[in-house]
């Protein structure tokens, strides 16, 4: 009875909140003027317009997804650097996105339990974004020359994020769920099912790209599905035309044809456990964002690799929830971290340990080269 009363109170409170918040918005989208400056990225302005259109069209579920993406991105901007240096426009973006999200969650559903669950979801909306204030950031460079990159990062094997190198690729503007479904929807691909490939219940299934999008991205399945480490671009040349090959790959020993290009496509929450690869890697972010940690090969002992030959390149440690009784040395291992956003390229040196978690619907492209 107490739970029922509590839910009823929630429902009544939600209705009053909805009325108060709705009064803050004009009656039509044409009347809504945000007046944001060029300090806000064009991609964010487009997302804001999409969220506004979805709200006024009554498409609350889609509006909720879009506003959550805006909140995640603006939250990162608000918490990078000193507060007094944060442009006020990013505060406006965050405030407006909060308003849209709350309005969507306040839509009166069929029962009060759903409202309670929605409000709980609102409270936990940023739980997946790590607190990186105490973490050392991966350095960033804007379009470095080949010689500079080779001398300061490739030869000494230091990770770096390259900006302004891939943001002009056609995929950065063209790719969306709808576009990918149109171009690749009927093609059959291998999908990883499970939180991470080290779990006992992890498996792989063959399905079309359309089935994957419908089952694991548009709906809320019990399992996580991930189209991971798949050479999709050999399978679908139309998509390959939308990407380039980073010029820095020419610094390697092999030919361009020897570069392995993989697609990584999935919903928020996909995880690549802490592992290392035998080649240099450029990871290009196209859609969404990823939280990434990087550990030097010199720290291998403190990362507790699996003993088996099959998983010898993978750590036993759950990076964001480590068991320090079993793995006490892990707490002392230094690392770099970053949130990789669309248009950015992360250089991961050969044998560098890396852990990757998607914060949003995400599409990444990796280039493995020697």
C-alpha cells in the first residue's frame, strides 16, 4: 500500500511539474529562439534543432534519446577546465536539454510505476560518464606534420589524439542510423552478444545490419549487441567511399593495401575489455563518444593478463570496477584517459593496453598498420 501511495504521489507531482515546465516553452517551435553563437559546434546545433522538432511533433521517445545525447556532450564541456572559462552558450545548451528531457519524462504514462521508473532514470542519467578530473588526459594535436608526429609520438610510442585530420571525411556528415540501414541493411554481419568477450555467456550471431539495429539499438534488449572488429568496408564498398586513410599510416613499413580497417558499431554501454594489439592503431570516431583508458606496455604485470594463450593479450581486471583484493597492483598502474568525440583520431601505439566503453550510440573505424 505504501508503494502504491508513493507512486500515486509521484504521478500527481509529475503532472504539476509538467504544467510548470511546459509554461516555459512557447506554443510553437517557430517561436523558440535559442540565439546560440558559433562557440557551439554546428553538429550540436543540428542536434538541438532535431530535439526541438521531435518535441513539438510529439515524438517523445526520440526526443528523449536526442536530449540525452546533448546532455552528455554539454556535460563534458561544462566539466572541462575551469568553470569561469566555460562559455555561457554551453550552459544554455545544457539547461535547454535538461528541460526537454524532463518534459519527455513527465509525459503522463498509463501507470504511476512508469513515472517513478522514468524519474529514477532521470536521476541516473549521467551515471555512465566517468569523473575524469583526477585522471591524466591523452595529449591532443591539431593536424601535426608527418615529421612531427613521427618524431614525438610514433618513434617514442606515445598516444595522442589528432584533431582536424578526419573531420572533413564524408562519413562525419552522412552517416546516421537511417543512412547505414539504407546502404548496409540487407548485408549479413557477425554480432557479438554479451557485455564483453571475456564473459562466459558471450557469443556471436549472424544477422543482417537491419536486424542488428532493430534488436540492439532501437529497442532495449536484455543483452548488449556489438558489431565489433568487422571488416565491413571490404563487404560494402559504398561505405568505404565515405572514409579516408590517415596520412600518418604512410610512416609504416607496409603498403596501404595491408592496412586492416575494422568497423565498431553499437549502442551505449558496449565495452572492449583492457587488452593490447600487435599493430599500431588509429581509432577514428564517427558517431557518438567513447571513454578510453590507455596503459603502457611497461605496466603489463600490474594489469594481470589472462594465463591462457587465447586471452594472453587481455587483462583480467574490470577496469572501472576493479577487484583490488585479487589485483592489488592495478591501483598503482598509471594511465592516460580521454573521451573520444566525432572527428577525432586516437593513436594507440603497438602493444599499448586500452580499455574502451561507448557513452553513446557509437560508430568507430580502426586502422591497424605495421
